[in-house]
């Protein structure tokens, strides 16, 4: 990085990797990056172990080895949707749910950690005055900002992908044990729950969302570099105020729709639409990376994120400890 | 080449003037004490030198503009702001790893050797260490950096006398080698007096006095007199006077020592007394007897 080009009287100098060590530093300080997914994964495994007594039965029904007796449906939307399926399809779907849910839980955990991490990233060091120590070392403000940005942009998504994969493997291994003990082939499960496909689709979705949400990450970091207190309020209030102002002043809601699209719309372009709706189909053929990358909104968001990070570096240079 | 060269350094925060046109030259191998009351602009001056704050005027540190090149400058400058800035969550071993990883002139072995002389364990987190140990750790990190300039801003704040003494002893024995430059600002003026080569008194953003220690000794003298000699001593226009029991101590600037010697004992004034004399001239000093 900053390996010197000049060689003054060559006293002992060793090669340095400021970016690499700054990222390591972030992981030392913010152990929630891996502890939170670990904790959530532990809960999921326990719940799955508890629920696995019904696994063999579900596999038999889904595979047509057992005809399900008509069961009284629970009230509610999910039950109504399930009512349209055959018992076998319903059982097959039940087999998929743990894998989808564990992926979703890992992603939600990573996103939550990312929000709090980004909001504290350049605020905490000013608050506890450690910024004076970090600035006493030959690491530029830009290197520091980038080393912090890489956590929500790359490390947390990677943690989500890897931990979901590990969870899938653990659930599969346990399922294989349970099914073998019941005299069934573990392969039957994979017929209904294509775990590998689920994981690849999940990894692709997480990577897409990390890029799609990059401007949000940039905004949160910008607030953390700028605010003197109450970072969360500063992050949330201005966008909402703009929406409210637009609504009251012009009676329109473009800002609100824009925000909503940014928060919830990330995967619309990333996957092909399915006729069955959500979770209806699991196939790698639905992945549309080129369509996703061709979306100007994605690149607009990334440009905004880059501008935010540049502003973070500019601010970090000037802001005093709080 | 001077280590620090400042011309007309000025810094304002809104209507408050923190630095009001400072000219300062610190040569290499000097140990400069930056002394002043709270709010005198010491920290602002040090921050400007370290590239932490922009300033009006010209400033060059080791030939660089600190504000424009803070990260490059920090390869040759080490600084300790005060004992509180080491992150509380970091482990001793992690602090060593990190500094080694980002600082090309950090000598890990030297830092380890320094820590071996203390009771600091590598696996401990900073929050588990006492204030004195945190200062020792910070010192170990800084001492192991082959820096040309070391800046210390109240480095011993909140430490007890034993640690303060050990801190400065270590500074002299392990860091200072005659080529390196040290700038230190502290309220414990008398404790660092013996290590300084240069002194700058700051008051309200201006330099009140800038001199080498030899110049100070030549220029200022303190006279201890008994009450019967006091009127005669006051007549010679001391800049400061204080009384301890039945003796009065008067400080003179540029006075003839022969005249003074007849009245009582002469000695070099302590920096603290000189500081008070220059920055807050006691009304009694000029009062006619």
C-alpha cells in the first residue's frame, strides 16, 4: 500500500500491509461480525434437532411412500396457501423450509450487524478518542475508511454465505442420520430439497443485495463520520423527513417509493420472475446476473456509495474527537 | 534542517483564537518543553504539528506539510496523546501485531523486550490493565518505533509519581539518542525540567518565552532573601516574588548577579516558578516596598 518509494538512509524498514491489518483490527474489535451469526446458527440447529422427529414421515409423504391422512389445517395465510398444494407437495415444501429459513436468518443477522457496525464505524473511534491513537500511525484516512467499508460490503455477506453453507451441511448430516436410522435413503431428501441449489441461489442473492444496499452502507458510514451524537436518529430522520415533506408539500410520494425500492427491490432484477411466486421454484436457471448488472439503479447506488466513502475520508481527516 | 519550522501559525475556532501567530523552530536532537496554562494553545499547536488540524501560516515538520501528508509523516513521527487513547478492547499482543503490520519502522523485538521488563501479559486486554500499565504499553509501542520526532501531549496525565518518573527515565534512556527530537507538553513542569534542552512558554495562543535551558539559566536568576533584605531586593525589580516561611524568593530577568549576590543566595529558578512569573506576573512583584 504505502510501501515507500523513497529510501532515506535506509534504516530498518519492513514491508507493511496497512489495509490488511486495518481489516483484521475491525474483526478484533467487532466480534459480533462472527459471534452473532454463530449464536443464531446455534438456535437454528437446536430447533431443527428438536423438530427432526417428524422428518422421516415428511420424506415418506413427499416421496409418495406414505399417503398422508387429511389433517385439519391451521388457520392463517400460510395454511390457506398450503391448502392449494397436494399433501406430497406440502410435505416436500416442509422439507425445504429449514434450508431457506437458515439462509434467511443468516442474511438478516448479517444485515442487522452491518447496520449497527456501519453506524458505529467512524463514530466510536471519535467518541472513545482512540482515533488519536489510530492517527498516530502511518495509515491514511482513506485506507481506514475502506477497511471499515469492506466489513459490511464484503465480510458480512461472506460470513452469511459461509455460515448458511455450514448450517446446511449440519442440517443435512443430521437428516441423513435420522433417515438412515429410519431405513430410508438420505438421497430421498435431496430429491425434494436441492440443498446445493438453494445455497448457490442464496449466495448469489446475498452478493447481489450487498451491492444493491451499498449506498445504504455508505450513507450509514457517512452519518457515523459526521454526527456528534445519536447516529441512528441522524441516519433515519432525514430520509423520512424528505418523504414527509414531499407528501405534505406536493402530495406525491416519489421519495418514499424510491426509498422503498432501494430497501426492498434488490432482487427483482437479480432473478427471473417465477409463475409460482415466492419459493415456488428452486432452480439455478432463475439467476439473472447480467440483467442485475445492467440495471442503472445499481450503478447509481454504487456511485453514491463511493461518494459517501470519499466524504467519510474527508470528514475523518477533519473531525475532532467528540 | 530544522525538525519543526513554523511561521505565523494561526488557528481560530469561531471567535476563539487558539494560536495567534506562532513562530517556532525546533532543531533536530532537541528536547522541547511546551509549557502553558489550560487553553494556552498547547494541544492545538501539537495537533498542527501532527497533521491533525489545519492551520493558517507555514508549517513544516521533517520537511513535510503535516496536514497534507499526515499518513506519510507518521512513519517518522510518533506521538502519545494521553494515556486514555489506547483502545480498551485491544489485547497487548494485538496492539503489537497491528503496529507491526502498519508501521514500517516498528521494531517488534524492541517492544517485546521493553514489555518483558514490565508485568504486562500479552494476552491481557487494555481494559484489564492499570493506568500505569497502559502508559507503559503505549510507551513500549512508541519506543520501538524508529521515529525522528516524538510528540508527547500530557503523556503522564493521571499517573502516580513513580510511573511518571519511570516514564521519563525510560524516555531518556531508551528513546533519546541525541539525533531524535522530542516535544513534550505537560503540567508537571518541574518533573521534566532536567530533561529539557529548550523551553517554550505559551500563553493565550502566543509565545511568551522561547529559549534554550542554558539561555534561561543565563537570563533568569532566583534570589532567596531574609525579610531584612527584602526591600533592597524588591528595589532591583524582580519579575516575581513568593514567600516560603520567613524567606522570600524573587526572580530577576537580566539582572546583574553581583548586586543580587550581596543580598542573599542565588540559584536557577525552577521552571514552574518561571512559568508563573512570565505568565501571571504577581501583583506583589512590582509593588513598591
